[in-house]
């Protein structure tokens, strides 16, 4: 039963992500490709911050990012 529940949660999360991306694209007046690149950049930044934070306590509290 829990694997079915997990699969349903994954599907719901996927639909929510698609709706969020669609809404962002409409709000920003950008093409799907532009929004895709924006989301990709946000994911890369998030991963970089997580890597810095995992380096040790106190690390990653102040991170300079250029957009």
C-alpha cells in the first residue's frame, strides 16, 4: 500500500511542478525554453548551496551568488 501512496505522491508533485512552471512562464511572459533554463539555473544554485552547507557547521550561511 505504501508504494502506491508514494507513487501517487510523486505523480501529484510532478503535476504541481508542471503547473508552477506554467504559471511562472505566463507571469514572466517568457517561452518554455527560457523558463526551463531559469529553473535549471535555480536547481544548480540550490545544489551548490547544499554542497557548501554539507561541508561543515557554520558553512554556507552566507553565500555570494551572482545571477
